[in-house]
C-alpha cells in the first residue's frame, strides 16, 4: 500500500510512497499510470523485479484505490551526494535546495544540478507534464523536488511538474528602466 507520488513516468510507470516519506519509503510500479492519479492511496499486488538496477513492481495482478486525494508525503530533504549514492532514496520523493543548474556532461540529460556536495542529472521522465525548454535555463535555483530514479548505472531526479522547480529570485533591471535612463543621458 502507498500514496501515489507520481504518474506517467516514461508513459507507463507510477511511484508510490509510504505516507510518512523518507528513506526506503518509495517503490516504482510498471503499467498502472492510466489507472491511478497522484494522491491516490492504493493497494497493489504484483511481482517485485529489478529493471536496470531499480526495484519495480511488475505484472500487477490486483490494484485497488483505497482513497483519493490523500495527503502526499513531504519531500525528503537530501543533498546531491545523498541522492547520488544511496539506494535508500530510490523511488523516493526528494528535495534538494540551493542549487546551480548547468549543462549536463551526459548525452542522455539536458541539465544537471549542483550543490556543495555533488552534481546530479535532472531527468525528463515526466515530460508529458513539463516543457523540455524549461530545462535549458541555467543559473541558481532555490530547490528542485522530484522522484529519484535509477537507470543506466546512475541515480537521477525527475521533477513531476513546474511547481517542483523553483529558480532563485534574481533582481534584474527592468527593460523599461533601461530605456528611461537613456532618455535622460
């Protein structure tokens, strides 16, 4: 049983979490995205498998929505290093703060986020909810929330919606102010 924290990951995977969240609280489930919604509290029976190193429930035999609009667990605060190096955060909803975004060194990802502990690639597994161009914005970010996925021998974070990504507030001069200043020179 668990609360659905994300759906339509790569069009067929959903993630559930124990209500309190935290380490070891999440698991991925294949083939149920069109049957559940984020916030559903569900009971599911299937086969536990390892797919590309990630623990996933496959071959779902029974799925029951026990409650709709359940409270989602709070994202677990982690550093990039923790998200990169611990299976305990696999399929867990996490939050990393005070980040710098730049181009990824990997050809499979557009951007990476960096804090003072390391660099983690930001994936687009929930792209049906997000615009790819949003991920090309480099600079400072207050936080990124997402679900940790493991594939191709690496952990990555996948934001679910735009509200999972918060650029830092940077004060910049208004374009109209620049025009006004040139009038008085």
